[in-house]
């Protein structure tokens, strides 16, 4: 995820710079023009024009939305890369000195010192295009044309063995390379949102924070037993349950109905199996909390999740 943090901190930096500039000139504007009295809460500045917004609105989404017209080939990219990038990133993307490595590093992510490159770690080609266009070459950011950026992006993909040497990158070919090899290993964060309500009246004057164990050692042991015992009936469902659902449903984390807690499941079961399966597949926001789609494990098939639900229902009747 550091990729996204990196990108957004870049954006925040540029935004801060933009604000400083526009605030400064905004003061002068407010004095000079009677008509434009300034906008917003403090009456400073002016509304950005469509043209100004277009200048800053250059991000590209993973699916290619936001890509400019034009194209660029691996062949053209090679010369441009050699000229503008190789001095720091190396002719093969191997990195010169301490400059970042852009290619290679496959199968190193589980090692103690993983080599995180475009080919081994990054999730989306949009990040690559956007990063190069916005920030590279390091000494002359935003100096590349759209076509040059296409060509160099294509070449970096080529250095990672992701395209052939006759590949041309454009809006038309985007889908072929939009997702980078490590993409499936980026998963949605399954932790549910908290639903804290702010107190507006009759609030407690003093809040004492105490910590009490809510689950006894016996209950933990019992929950473990339940899983072992159940595996006999529907082994596939039990397996999925143990791997993807038990973290919340064994002990009732974050409002999840506990496995085997017939009282907690009675009304749910009354909705019918179909509804419960649908809720497990698509996610479900109830009064108790948030059931993430597939328990946050989007890698599971619909059949896996269905088997897990069936297992849970048998155990909780
Ligand atoms: C003068 C040296 C220099 C040149 C020339 C240069 N870069 Fe970089 N590049 C850097 C540095 C330094 C970073 C790390 C910046 C950071 O992390 O803030 C970087 C980061 C990158 C990254 C992100 C790497 C990662 O894994 O985080 C990419 C992709 C990249 N450069 C591509 C290019 C391309 C393409 C060119 C040519 C158009 C280029 N760079 C030219 C110095 C350079
Ligand atoms: C991050 C915690 C979490 C994980 C992981 C999780 N659940 Fe849930 N689940 C919940 C919560 C919370 C609810 C209760 C939502 C409510 O009713 O407010 C719930 C409810 C359910 C329900 C009842 C839905 C209904 O309509 O009453 C089913 C069925 C279910 N989960 C199945 C699964 C399956 C199958 C898995 C694993 C593939 C799974 N859950 C993984 C938190 C989780």
C-alpha cells in the first residue's frame, strides 16, 4: 500500500504549494477587484477556472479513465528511457547506486528484504503512468509529453517482461496491462467501520476507562471445540469458515453473530438461507455491525462462501 501513500503525499505537497500561491494572489485580487469579493468562508481567493482545474486534474484511474489521447511504443520508449531515465534507474531498470530499482525482484516479496518493483510489487499500470508523468525525470518533473510518457511507461513494462518489444501503449491497449502481476495480492481492508455516536445532550460528565475481559478462557476453549467438532459434516464449508470467517464469528468480534449461538442466529435463519448467502457474498450492514462481502476475502469463490454459510447454519440452529 505504500505506493498509494507515496502518491497521495506527493499530491498533498503539490496542493499545499498551490494553496500558498493562490492565497497570496487572492489577497491582492480581493483588494483590486470590487466585483470578485473572494470565495469561501474567509472571503479570500477566487474560484478556480475550468482551465486551472484541468491543469491539476491529471490523475489516471486503474481502469484507464483519465488517460490522455495518443500512444507510445516500447521502441520509442527505449531511446527516451536511455536518454532521460537510465542514468539513475539503470539501462535494465536495475537501479544505479541507491536510485530505485524499476524491474525484476519477482518472487522476493516473502523474503526478508523484498525487492519491490513495478513488476514484483505494484498493482496498477496507472500508478506507473501517473508517477512518471507527474514526478519523473526527477530533476525535470512534468516535462514529458503525453506520448513520451506512454512510450516510457511501455518500456518500463517491457523491462519487466510484461509486454513484447512491439507493444504500443494507448487507451486501446490499456486493458491488456492495466493490472500488474502482484495485483491479486492487494486485498480490501476487511475491518469494519466503527459506529461511534457523538453525544449531544445528557452526556456523562466523567468517563472512566476500565478494561474487562469480555470473553472467558472457557468460552475461547468452547469456540475452538465447536470448529473441530463441526469439520466432520461439511468439511469444505468448515475449512473456508476456519480460514475466512472464524476470526469474527468464533467469538463475536465487531458484532458478528457467534457460531453455535442459537439465540443470535434464530431471527437471521428465519430470513431464509438464500438471503443469508446473499448477505455473506455481497456484504451486509445490520444493526449489530458490518459483515464485509465474503468476509473481506474476495479471493474466495461464491461456492466457497456458500459452503461456509451452510456450515454455519447447521452449527447454529
Ligand atoms: C536524477 C535521477 C533520476 C532520473 C533521471 C529519473 N529518476 Fe525516477 N526516481 C528517482 C528517485 C530519487 C526516485 C525516488 C523518489 C521518491 O521516492 O520520492 C525515483 C522514483 C521513480 C519511480 C518509482 C520507483 C518506486 O518503486 O518507488 C519510477 C517508476 C521512476 N522513478 C521512473 C523514472 C523514469 C521513467 C524516468 C525517466 C523519464 C526517471 N525515473 C528518471 C531518480 C531519478
Ligand atoms: C470482519 C468480521 C467478519 C468476518 C471476517 C466475517 N463476518 Fe459474517 N458477519 C459479521 C458481522 C458483524 C455480522 C452481523 C451484521 C449485522 O447483522 O449487523 C455478520 C453476519 C453474517 C451473516 C448473517 C447475515 C444476516 O443476514 O443476518 C452470515 C451468514 C455471515 N456473516 C457469514 C459469514 C461468512 C460465510 C464469512 C466468511 C466467508 C464471514 N461471515 C466473515 C462480521 C464478519
